[in-house]
């Protein structure tokens, strides 16, 4: 229920900002440049609001994975060429600190589908099913492949032009450069506890 109030509060706040903008643009005599700047600033908050509400509603994060985490479970959605849908790998993780203690509640993450990633995740899930606790780590020193500005522009243009069934665009989904070679799974290490005083 609290989450509903937060979402309603954000919606009401944005409606208030839009109302003030309408008053500013239609009923005041301030300079045209200021009116344009206010309008652009308000429009720019639309994707930010979309992103914020999506995070609050518990949608899988498409941000970076924690550097170290306990893998709880996963689900793979294969690409569907007939419907033009990209595949995704959803991971349910709990971040671990430098001493291997859990940090915060578990969180869902979304990664782009790839055969290498699916192989790694399936192996980890098999070991979880056998009773092992699996720890994933991201190698921050692994260099991502270089992307030319032309290739990046084409990728962004393709992402914008894609639509979901029913006409909904892919707005709000970030372009991920996740490389499966950065991710490794192993048996979870025991938490580091302070030495007992002697």
C-alpha cells in the first residue's frame, strides 16, 4: 500500500508541475526563451519520471549488476524472431559486500539474451538445485569491446524504431553493453568474520 501512495504522490507532483507550466506559458508575459526553456525542462522529466516509477514498481533493473552477489534464481526468455522480441535473461540476486555479507533485499535484474550467458546461468542454476549457494562476480578489469560511434548510432536508431505488440515503444529500456565474459559463478565464499580476541 505504501508503494501505491508513493506512485500516486509522484503522479500528483508531476501533474502540479505541468499545471504550473501551462500557467507560465499561457497566462504570463515572460520572455519567449524562458517559456521554451521551461517547456523543454518539463518534457525532459517525462523519461526520468517513467524510469523512477518503474524502479518503484519493482520492475527488473537494467542497470549494472553488483560486483559480487548471491544468485538466488534465474529465468531465460529466448528471442522470438516472429514477433520481433529480443530475448532476456532475468536474474534474482542479493548483493554481497566485501566481506561476503548480504546487503539489502534481493533484486531482479534484466540482461540481454546470449548463448554464453545462458550457458553460465544454467550451470549455476543446476548447482543451486543441488543445494549449493552460488556467488557471482563481475570482473571490472574485463574490457568491453570497442563500439564505434557509427555502430552506436545505428544501435540507438534501431532501438528507437522497434515497437512492441500494440504499438508501445521500447522507451525506458537502457542499451546494455553487458559482456558475459565479465561474469563468473562459483560456490559462495563464507562471510569474513572478525578474529576473536585472545
